[in-house]
C-alpha cells in the first residue's frame, strides 16, 4: 500500500471513529488513548508511512474495542490481533509511550 493510500485509510478510520462514538454516545474515549498518544493524524502528511501504518492499526484496535464493549461480541480477538500487528511497527520509544498510556487507564 502506498503512503497516500495509507493516509486515505487513516482518514476513513478517523471518520468512522467519530461516527461510532456518536452512535454509542462514548464520551470517555479510553479506547483511543493509545491513538491520541501517538500524535499522528491523517492531516500530518509529512509523517512517515510507518507512523501512519501504526496509527491505522492503533485506531482500528480502538474501534474494535469500542464495538466489543457495546454489544458486538467476538471483536475482542480482532482487537488483540490488531494490537499485536501495531506492536510490530513500533519503535522502542513508541512502545514506552503506549505503555505509560495503558497504565493511566482507570
């Protein structure tokens, strides 16, 4: 997948996240703390393809977790697999950043 296609997918997933949060009235957004910690948005086209790929996997994991927490059974496995895939693209600094965000969860 080319970088511009990755950015388009990233944009779509961000729109989907917003729509799903509105649908389920999710005001907390704890599922998306790791995505927010990455600080990579689709509008930051200067970020690397790897960073956008990591953001896509992390955002997808948050979406799957949000859906599994709202009566969509079976998405826990999808969420876990996306987490594993995202970890493959992380640098040590990003892993540490996300570990600290997980520790902040209530």
